[in-house]
């Protein structure tokens, strides 16, 4: 009788498609600034460091948001935080699109938008973990993050189009309006998901400090979180500066259309959707750590070589940008899935919060450091010099160099402890670790 009372309800068909569509639309504000960065920089006469600091402000706000919503989701449930927090994030995105008028106001308002945007991410990952079975969890995570990548691509395409036919602010307004549509779709997705499981009477409630302490002491989880931090250093700098890099390259060549670089960056994001889905699905079959390592080593090699491609024909540079984006995003969903595999469900929100502080803290610094390196390189070698971009892109690779070591550490530590009963590691061997992932 009691077992029947606590049998979780199954989600209805279509919940994942609606959740992914919601994430696509709510994610459009994330790259909207990257698309207008070259135009804003010209209009407001900003240095590269100032322009990069606005993107960094987003990441600082987003990092803080993800930490807070993870704690709130553990306490009040991811369903509620996903719904209410998404509405607040949409309002903040509209405020940025309407009222940013110089470096300082953009810094504050985009930072505020980031501060309010986390509810569409961390609670969404928790909802996926609750509604997707362990055998397909990696694929579901890949689809969720792939939908976000499609939103990033669509946002850049919208910004590029409106920058040519109207004004860059119009593109920001369209991107912000899409976040409102995403919130409405989120409500439909929540109705199709399994309802929150009732708390068992008399079950102890773990406090926030206890959960934080347990997470920080969880060696496999923290090794995975450190690997994620180095991954974010690389990914966030790439997303912030790729449109400007391609646009600057197009101005230096025969291409007359000033938004060509942004349109090609949108194409690179679109290609990365494939990387998210394939990476997540591959981790279900090959093991989380193996997929992380393959993607990390491949993207690191491009971080150190991408700047040298400055003088390539634009079509060839765009093809490499698409490959770079695909490889950099391929393991993003895997870090989320791996954490869900090794952390107890009752403190998964806190674990995601700790991971978010580490990952987006690194991601908040890297666009600014990239800008500093670019300013230094342009002052030393000249504005149109290849070496200036080599210095900037090398800062991306240098900041992510310890990622492979942390992936090896995660594989070894996770192989030495019993996994969660519902994790794939409890039923198969993680071949990257070289031994059974669970004993």
C-alpha cells in the first residue's frame, strides 16, 4: 500500500520537446550582446576590455543566479522555481534591451539580466533528471543544451539581420521578447511533467549548510566541477568573442557585408547543436569521462591555433569556427549528467549551485581576460595583426589547460565509490577509468 502511494507518476508525452523549446527561446538573450558587441563598441567608443566586461557582468550575474536557484529549488522544488524565476528573467531581459545606452548602463543591466536568468537552466536540469530515465538521461541533457545552442544561433542571426535592415537595439528587443514566449512554453512543459514527489513523513531535511558541506567534501563531484570550470573558461570566451573575431576578419577581406561575421557565428552555434546531442548520447554508451576527455583535448587544440587562422579566407575560418564551437559544446551536457549520476537527488540542486559558481566564475573572467590580451596585442603588434588575435585566443587555451587532469581525477574517484542506484555506472563499466565505475 505504501509502495503504491510513493510510486512516481510518469511524465506525459511531449514534455521534453516543450522544455527544449522553452530553453531555446529563453536562451536567446545569452548571445544577443555578443551579436551587437561590435556595433555597440563602435557607437559607444569602448575599448576591447570594456566591451568584454559587459559579457563578464552577465556571467557574474548568471553565476550568482545559478547558485541561488539551485538552493531554492532544493527547498521549494524545481517546478516552482522554473516557472516563477523564468518570468523574472524575461522582465530583466526586456529592461536591458530597452534602457542600455552606454558602457555603464549596459554593464549594470546585462548583469541584472544574468542575475535573473538562472531559473531556466539549473531547475531545468533537475527536472530532466527527475523525468528522464538513467539510460537516456545523457541524450535528454544533450537535447536540452542543444536547444539552448539553437537559441544562441537564432539570436545571433536575428541580431545580424536587424543590424543591417534597422538597428542593433531592435534585434535586442526581439531576443528579449522571445524570452517571454519561452516562459509561456515552460508553463505547458511543467503541466506534462511528473508532479513533484511528496516528501516522506518523518524524513529528515538536510539543511543548506549541511548540503553544501557534503558537496564540497564529495571528491568525485568536486573533481567534475573543477573540470567543468575549466571547460566554461574556454566556452564562455569563445561565445563572447567569436562574432567580433569573424566580423573583424570579414572587414579585412573581400566581404562587403558588415554583419557577415555575426551570421557565420550564428551558423557555428547552429552546428554546435549536433555536438550537444551527440556528446550527450555518446556518454550514455561510452562513459561520461571518456567523452569529456575527447571533446576537451580537441577543443583545446583549436584554442591554441584559432588565432593563427586570422588571415584565412572567411569561408575556411567560418568552417573552423563551426568545428571549434561543436567540440567546445560537445561535453557540456556530459558534465551535468555526470554530476546527476554521482550526487544524491536531495542535494542535486546544491551540487549544481556549487558547480555553477565555479564554472560561471571562470566564464565571467575569461571574456575580460580575452579583451585585455587583445588590447595588449593590438597595442604591441597593431590593430590588424594576426599576433594580437593569437595572444587573445591563447589566453582561452591557457585558462583551460588543467581540464584534462581534472577529468582523469573525476574518472578515478567516481570509479572508487558506489554510484547512485539509478546511474548508468551501476550497470556498466566506465572504460575510460579502466575499471568498474561501481562496485
